[in-house]
């Protein structure tokens, strides 16, 4: 999936780490018109339990322009409710913010609604989500044009969804949800680590691809396909299962994984998948089932990006993803370094709070003036990415 995002628009500089006000990321996101957001500051933005809402379209969030250690947002999340958004090289550490257990504080990063399309989230790092960690969603019954669609989540670290935490429903460690009717979702090259469920979960009518991802230490589910019948009883619509192409992924059990867990499952006999070259093993390296619960296998890909997709063999995916995923692969913070190390070594566990692994990060503000070229901005931005990836 490609998008012009903010190409050709105004360049807006983020000059401080404030949660709002002049020079903040929040102010840059709220600006109207095509825009490219660059960063003359690196460090931690404490959102103070707010969710940044992106409602103005045609925006590029160029986190690669921030000086080391880059941009990390803590104690809050983001909801993208508009179209043509490109976000790269940003870290999110949502966490429980010290809220009471079960209190209903549920930060995550998500796309939502009919206007959320043509969205690319690439080379970002997400940890300690409370609802999901990174998801695509919208109204359940409004059809494919009434919800998020045409989106790519690529080369991200999606990890450590908090389990017995502050979610109102109780234990809720979740990775990525592709909600009912979300179509053309590409989940490519991501590292899912220490999420109890939804690594990812494609629900009713959803379509897309799951390609070259690594899943380490899932709990009850790795990949899940299917709608929940009880969620459709109030509608006259007859629900249908998702149709997904699942190619070249690698899954390995960890300390929290249910014994014998297979790679792809459904509990409503409603998931359809084309599967090719996926590897799934337990902690000792023995193969576990590719599917369970009645997944219907398809003979050809039901969904594939029109622009094509480079697919690596599953034998190479663990090494490649652990080297290249996340916000700043060549300049990782302590959280990403730990998660990658645990993935490579088969260690680590599902968390109930970020405090179990040292709590929220802290970093002093670092500034660097940027000289934005009059032409060739795409190439200029790309060079920053090359230095990090």
C-alpha cells in the first residue's frame, strides 16, 4: 500500500517534547493541509494519559529526522481517523500510567472509521498496550467502506500487551486486531512478542495478507481468523469469515504459550486462508500444527497487494525481522533491545505492567536544527531512514 501522505506539503518542525501547544507534535498533527512533520528534538513525550487524534489527512510523520534517541511517546496512545497517513520511526510505550487495575484506562494505537484509509505505519515500535497494541477498527455493521481499510503495518515491533492490567474486561494482552469489515490490510515484517492473543486476529469479512512476521511467545492464540457469532446477533447481516493470505511467517512458543498451540486458528469455523512456507515450532524446536479449529485452506491467494510484495523464505525471517524491525533498528532503545534479545534467545514473558521491566523510559531532550531542502525532500527523508534501518 502506498500513499502520497504529506508529499508536496508544508514542512512543520516539532521543536519541543511538550504534550501540546506551539511546537509540539500534537499541534503539528492538528494543522490543516498536506504536511510533513519533522523533528528538531529527540526524547520522551509524556502524553499524560491523552490519546493523540489524527483527523487531518495527508500527513507524513517523519520520526527518522529526530536526533538520537529518537521520539518516544509514553502514557498515552494515538487514533488515526483520517486518510493518507504515513508514520515512520516513532516509539509508543503506552503502559498503565499507574491507573487502578480494571479501571478502564485502555491506551493503544489504532486506525478508526470510514475516513481511515491509505495508511502506512512502518518501522515503529509499540509496547505495553492495554486494549490492543496496534490495530485497525471501526463500526462493526457499516460495511467495508464504513471502517478502516487499505492499510499497511510493516517492520514494526508489536510487543508486551499488558495482561492482568487496567482493562475493564480484565486480562487483555493483545497484539493487533483487524476488525470486522477491514479490507486490504497488509501485516508484513513485524515482530510480535509476548502478546497473549491477536498476533494478529482478522475478524468477520476482513481481507489482507500476513507475510514474513515473527511471533514469539504467544499465549492462547498466535494468528486468529474468524468472527464472534454473538457480536452479530443484533444485525440482519449474515457474518462471513475473513479471507487472508498467510505466507513466510515464523512462530515459536515461549514460556506463556498454551501447550500444542498451532500457528493459525479459528473458534467459529469461519476463517479462510491461503498458506505457504510458514514455520511454527514449540520451545524445543518441534513442529506444531499449522492450523486448528476448522480453518479452511484455499488453493490460491484470496488477497495480495496489487503493487506486489517481496517475500522472504520463512527460514530467513527470524534473522531478518529481528535485525530490521522497530523504530530505530541501528539505534534501539533498551526496551527494543531486550525484546529482540528475548525473541532470539527464546526467553521473556507476558507482562501485567511496564513496571515489571523497569517502567517508563526517561531521556533528556536532545536538539538538532534541520535545514530542509527546497527540492528533493523525499530523498532527504529517505537518507535519514537509511541511517536507522
